[in-house]
C-alpha cells in the first residue's frame, strides 16, 4: 500500500474523531456546554445577525456578543445558559468581558 494512502486514512480517522468529540456528549449539560462553545468559537459566522456596526465589529474580531449568543441559544433557558457560561468560564474555556460597551464572550485559548 502506498504511503499516501496510509496518510489519507490517518487524516480521515483524526478528522472523524475530532468531529465526534465535538458533537458527542454524555449528558444534557455537556451537550449544552458544547453547543454554547461552538457558537462562541464560530462567532465570525454570525456577522449577518449583527444589527449595528458595533456588533459587526465585535463579531469580526471573533468575539460573541452576549445578546446574539442568547438569541442563538433561545432553546436553552436563560438560567441554564448563565449556568453554562459560568461553568465554561470557571473551567477556563471561555472568558467574558466588555468591549466597546458590549458584553462579549470568547474562547479563552484564542488570542483576540
């Protein structure tokens, strides 16, 4: 078997493993956490939801305005969303703050 074929199989296995890890969850809480983390990680893809130039600017930087996150998570109760954000913040996965007067959330490991 050619080396390139082996490399393709390894690459494919890694990618599928990563996808399963991102979407697989053992509980409702873990599923909710992964959903919120996904929305925050993909903040730039929600730029069309920005209603003001300030929100667009924040999203362009990869920061998720809490107002847009709340809208995206409308299927999660506000209390559960706050609990999830607190859990992810305490776990050093997310960070929160205020930028240009807008409350935002971002992935802590990524530079902004």
